C-alpha cells in the first residue's frame, strides 16, 4: 500500500475466527479503519490496533441497512485521508459479497485497492459436516447459487453435479420445487447447515423433496447453506472422505 492510503478487501472466512487467512489477519493488525459486515466474527475486531476506527455496515435481512453507495463513499473517504482501510467481508470478498463492485469503484476513483481472498461458506459449510463438494466418480463439478430469489435457470441446474445455495433460507421451498419441476429427482440427497463452523452450527440431512420441511421443523435460520447432490451421502461420517472407497456412500 502507498503512503496515500488505500483499501484492502479481506475475506473474514465462514464464521470461525480462526479461519481467516494469515495475510488477512496481518492486514487487520495494521488497519487504521475497519469497515465490516454483519456476518463477520466480532472476535476478529480484537486484533485491530488501538485507535483503529471500526465501522459496522452490516445489512440485516428485513432491517436497517447501510446502502452500498454509502459503503463505497466511506471506503473512498477514509482512504483519501491517507488511512489503511480494511474492508472486512464474511467468507470471500468475491463470492456474492459485492467485493467486485467495491474494487471497481476504488480503481475508477484512483484509490489503491488490494484483495485478500477468504474461505467461502460455500466450501466450508459442506466440509464442516463431512461433505466434499467434489469427489472422484461422484461429482466432477460444484455450482454456487445465490438464493435471494427463485428466478433461477432450473433446466440448466438439474444437469449439474453438486449444487450449493447461499442466502436461500427465505426461498428454500421454491428453489427445491423449481429443481424438482425441472426434472431433479425428489430423492436427491440434500443437507442444510446453519451458522457453519461456529459453536452455534446446526445441520439437517434429508432429500430434495423434504429438506425445506426439515429446515422449518428444526427452526434453522440464517445464515444457511443448502447442499444438493450425491456427495451429501458422505456427510456425518465418522471417517474422513479420503478413507472411503469410491461409491461406498451411505444411504440417507
């Protein structure tokens, strides 16, 4: 970073404070300003230097929110004051985190900007319950979907292997119904994880037909990650996936 100040987009990881990267932690420890999201583990803020300005711009579903325009303005304003600004974002800055927009606005306005990738919940949530998102001869691809709406290309999605839905709690039933109507088997294994990698983590296993009902019955809430595909059969096992022979997958 130059002495003129600048912005670093840092992925805070999926929830567990220990899952931030070494480079991300180093950026926090020398920050002049930290601008953080709602889902960031607040224990990470204990790592900032004395005198560091901490600004919460968390967006609560259905509640007050700081507009993206205002967030952009804060980043630019602080950086132009010569501050080392850390934009701390849950998961990875570029996985449904609007980090790309923040990078572009900084570059367009002549403000130095770097990116420190983070561990996305799209990968960490399945892993936390023993599900590998890809597995030889079972799933050769994984697809990450935003569940903010039910307006998805279901005809394309049903042809893919592992599907991972982020931010889909409000539209869970509709998304599952859309996949089934497009031809996905109702028996396709499915799992949902709430607050993955944190002490409050909870999960349910079912199939595509029933997973939304299971989530409702167990009162799972946001942040929630939905995993759909044959790899779900490997979850909740007492041995690591690497110890399982091909296709020795337990039934649900």
